[in-house]
C-alpha cells in the first residue's frame, strides 16, 4: 500500500515539476474599461485580440475582464489583476506605482469634444479654452483635468460611462463631454443637428500597464517579445485588417521609436 502511495506522490511531483512554469502564469488577468470595438465585454475587440496573441506567441494564456476604468486601475494597483489596458506613459502619476513595457499597444483614437451647436463658434475661436469655467463631463479617472485641460479651470462632472455623459448633455446639465470617438458609435449625437463633434486632442501612444511586482517584470518581457513577433510575422497587421482599421500609424510609431531589434 505504501508503495502505491509513494508512486502516486512521485507521479504528482513529476507532473507538478513539469508544469510549474505554465502554472506560474495560469492566472494572468488583464482588465479594462469597455471601449466598443477595442475591449468589448465579451472578450472581443482589437486590444483584446492583440494582447491575447502577443502572450499566446510565448505560450501564455490570459483571461480578460471589463469593469469601470477607475476600478480597473485600482485592481492592478492592489495586485488584484496583472495589468490594465489603454493608459498613457506616466510611471508615477498621482503617486501610483506601475510598470510599463517597451512596446506600446496602440496609437489611441483622437479625443473628441461634443458640445451644443450654439457653442461651436466659441470652440472654433478658442479651442479648449472655450471650456473654461463650464460644466464638462467625462468618464471617471480618465484624467483629462491633468493633461488635456491642464491650466484650464472647468467644472468637471465625472461619470461611470459615456452614456451617462450623453444623458447629462442632452438634459442641459453639462455644456460639453469629452471621450474617444469610438465611444460615440451608435449614439444619435452623430446625426443630431443640435450638437457638434470636434477633435480635442490627437491620439497618443497607449500602453498595457502592469502592477509593480516581480511577476509583472517577467510578463512585461513576455509581452514585448510577443509584440515584436506579431509585427515581424505580419500577424499584427492582419488583426488591424480584421477590424478594418489603419495599421500604418502604429507601424510608423514602432519604427520611429526604434522598437524592432531584428
């Protein structure tokens, strides 16, 4: 009987030792706010596909979860998730400590402003300064007050999602809303003659942002290797084509930054 138990234990130890590297990453969790066509709630979208493929090239499976933006950042900051998707490069912003890969995930969409058509002339004359001392809505913790509206005092109204901001605008409780262009997909604002949509800021590089841990550094190295392989193999361009998006701006940014090593 003891021989049987010992043999079973030996088999278990061999199996565990042979799979320890895989199990080290079996709970890789990536979170993000939902952006239609990029990080959809059901795990589809450009960003989810890219991240999944990048890790898959290195033999690592991930699972993804959609949640409010502020909660996603909080989960990573407190090591309840390994990384969140779609932020700028600011390693110590607001006192938080995160880790960043060399490779950025994408060039973001333009940030747009939606305002009443009657306010369009002021926008055309003053741009962002026309929002000074006015009520402006955006998704909670997007941080537009720190970057886009720095030194422009506004009465900001943070909301959980763009739909809430749209309702506030329609009810006249805010003067404008700020968000990414794709967030407005399907909204009647796009065809309304009451509102105008204008570019507020050209897109910047967006990153997958990791928690500050030893495990994250290994995951970052894996992600960087995977992204380079996707570019070199042409698979990344295929993913962009799948979503009918222009790949060239991203590729140009990769060349400009000198990310390719071979």
